[in-house]
C-alpha cells in the first residue's frame, strides 16, 4: 500500500513538473508583453517625458488631473461608447442570423461560409484604406453612384454628423464574420439529436432556433458580448486610417487620441495617462457587463 502511495506521489510530482515546464514560457511571455507594459504605463503616467530622452521628470498626479478635466478625452470616450452600443446592436443579431442560416444549410452553404468570411481575412489597415477611397467625396463609390443618377456628391467621411456612423458601418462589415463563425462554433456544440427530437415533436426550424438553440447559445452570446465590448473600447487602426479622428473630433476614439498625444506631440507621460484611463474604463465596463450577465444567469 505504501509503495502504491509513493508511486502515485512521484507520478503526481512528475506531472506537476511537466506542467510547470510547459507553463514557464507562457508565464514569461505574459509577464514581458502584458504585465510589464501595464506597470510601465502607469509608472510613466506620473512623469513628464517625450518618449525619447533618457530622463523623466516626476510630476505626480498632474497628468491624471489633466485627464479627468480633459474634454477631448471624454468626447473620445463617448464616441467609443457609441461604437460599442451600435456594434452590439448590429453585429450580434446579424452574426446569429448568418450562423443560423449556415447551420440550417449544412454543407450546401459551404460556399457562403467562404464568401461571408472574406472581410475578416483582410487586415484592418487594408480595409481602412479601401473604404477611405470608396467613401471619398470625389470619385468614391457612393459619390459615383449618386452622380450616375444625377445627384450631387455624397460626403460621408467629411461630414461630422455622418463620419462616425460610416466608420461603424465599416467596422461591422469587417467583424460580423467573426461573430458568425463564433456562433457557428456554438451551434456545433448542440447535438444533432436535439434538432431531430424537435422535428419529431412538430417544431419548425424557426421554432427550434428561437425556443431551443438560442437559449442553449446564451453562454456563447455572453462571451461574444464581452469580446465586442472590449474590442469596441480599444479600437484604433481602421478608424485612424479612415479618418484620423476627424473631421474635427467627430471620430476621435480614446486610442487615436492616445496615439496623437504620445507619438504626435511626443507627450508620452500624458499619453500613458490616457492609456491608463483606457485600461481602467475598459476593465470597469467589461467587469460590470460580466457581473450583470452572471447575475441574470443566477436569477434565472
């Protein structure tokens, strides 16, 4: 009996050592590329630094006090919230709808899977440049179609009232395929026998989706909502390429504002404070969303 216990203990120790060996590279990468940059960002937020010189001047809470009273930052945060809300309202339903169609079609719709997934294969910078020229006032796609019917130019990106919504439309066009695939993965976890039992009971495909599939997809929907919220609040590349935060500040987001302050004005200390503010706001909103969704789960 003692030998068996000793053998089991040695085996457990060997498994633990093996697991640690495999975890060390992951932990090291996380410390170097995630934990350290976060700590360094908050440390830099208490300094006045141009990002180039080796000397940093400690200024205490000056940058954070400036951030709290910075109207441009809060306007950018408001734009991020608009992007977040509209992304949820547009991407989630369409993603579920497309996934439901593809799940119902099976292998017959494999061609549609490829076609609908294509936008996600393009880099955000390439998509940004593509739509920057497609939505251009002179020679753009919409302006050319408008002129074809004898109307005037269409200025979507140059108009402060429409620029943000045009950018959101492009963001949704690119990322709807991601959520489509995400929900398809959720559908694949539902046993085919459940659908067959529903059909035997006389349920239509629509009834199966609304009464059976969607309730079973709730965990997938929750995680997709969190991904959409965090992604919308830290979005940068496509917006910066398409509009650069303009016209005026109508499409300015927290990330584009941080980039301009850090690398445009060489004010790395204040840029770090903006990045720290982003980190805190995103963590707060994502945490609140997770709390509310888990609370609903417990109540249900």
